[in-house]
């Protein structure tokens, strides 16, 4: 079904761009590239951007079949994440309620009749994080200094902006703040929870803000670096959404490769326990803040951004499909 949809919704102008880019890199004949790209769409369930993004034009069959292409990723999500449970991830109010024990911070949901409770929540707080309950890619997420506006004006403004989820500002470990102190620099950890009640961490990346922005999101100016899931160490260069690589952080100049994430064993334990809270969802991308003493959950994603898998390196495979298959069938 995915292949048929792709063939009927091909954007030939974008395909032309991909073909021209691959031609520039390889000097291969454009007609050959076109048919090879079509083969990858049909046989490997690739989106046409996957062909360039995952360097599929360089690979032979045995390596191409290990790439977690858009079509394959969609199949895993469809198979393992029933839609009736997405609401517990997509709705940040429901998420905070279900995973309250893992949040490590207080929160409050605004409505048009709880101004007095809002005032009470803000007592002794100097700053807060505000979010829409359906925020994606960090859009609508702000850090606000309490006292900058009269409380009634702030209340009305947040309701107007639909920024109705109010949270205490998560505190992060000094080693995480060192990377970029203006943002909470989170870890995206992808878990697979299978029918045998076994949870496996299949991928992990650290997301770091830049240019003094409050958000660390990859699609909102942040950079991202892969982690060795056994050791919690950055094991390759960071990258931004434009494909620019960094040995050092572009704002703080901190050396990235080899950087150790603190409390890594606690991170693995946290996401493993959290995944068992909602076993109906088999694949979840958890966003974890490393606190001063222990990690806590920021939010989660029932459709983890599959483009991050490009950075993950596993022994004996170009792509991450073998690791997914192993996790899905693991019995202990």
C-alpha cells in the first residue's frame, strides 16, 4: 500500500532535485539514477528523499535492506502503535497525568475558570515553561519570567495562545547545562516494547539547543548527536537539520565527540519502566531531561522522527532494521 501511494503522489520536481544532487556527487547517468531511485521506492519502501538522505545510491542490496526507510518505519508504527492509544502521547495534558511519577516537576492545566488556582500555582516560582497541549517540534514552547506581566494579563495571554500546559522549569545536571546552558538539553531514547513484555532501547541521541534558544529541538534550530546506548557517550559528530556537522558546539565550543551523559544507567531504567506504563504502544521516543540527581520525562512521541536513525551506528549493519527486528522478537 505504501509503495502504491508513493508512486501516485510522486513530486517529480523534488525527484529531479534528488537526481541532480546524486548526479553531482557520483557523476552517474541521470536516467540510471532515476530507475535506481524507483527501484528503491518499490523494493525498499523508500521515500525519494531517503535515497539521498541515507546514501542509498552508494549501497548494495545487502546494506540497502537494513535501512529503516520511511515506508518500513510507517509499517512498524502501524503494527506496534494502535491509534486508540496515541492520545496518551499526543495530548500533553493526558501524558503528564499518566506519567506523573516520572516527570520530576509540578504542572498545571489552564482553563477559562481557574485563574485563582493559576495564581496559587505560581507562588514561589520565578519562571515557568508554557506549552500548547499538542505542541510539536518545540513550536509554542516558551520560558516565561513570572512577574513580567500582571498575572491576569499573563493568564489571558496564555489562554489566547492556547499555551495551557504550565510546568515548573526542569532542572538539569551541570554536565548537561555545560553543553548549552540556555536550553534543557534532552536525550531522545527510542524503546521497543514487545509482546513478550521485553523493552529494548534501540536508539538514543542527545539534542542540544544553540544560539541561546530555550528549546533544543532538532527542527527548531537545535543540533543532534548519536549516543552509544551501552555507555551513554556521544560517539560521532553532531548535525543540524541542514546537514551541517559539528565536532564542537557552535555556540559554547564544547567538544562533543566522547562527551559522557551523566546518570546513563538511570536513563535506561526510567524509559524501560515508563514503557511498561503503556505497553499497548510498542515504539516510543522518550524525551528525557538529566536532572541533578536523576532523569525525568519531558514528553514522548508515538512516531519518533525516523531521520534520527541515520546517525545510529550498530556493529555489522549500515541501517537499524536488524536491531528493530531483534528487539521485536526478543523473549528475555
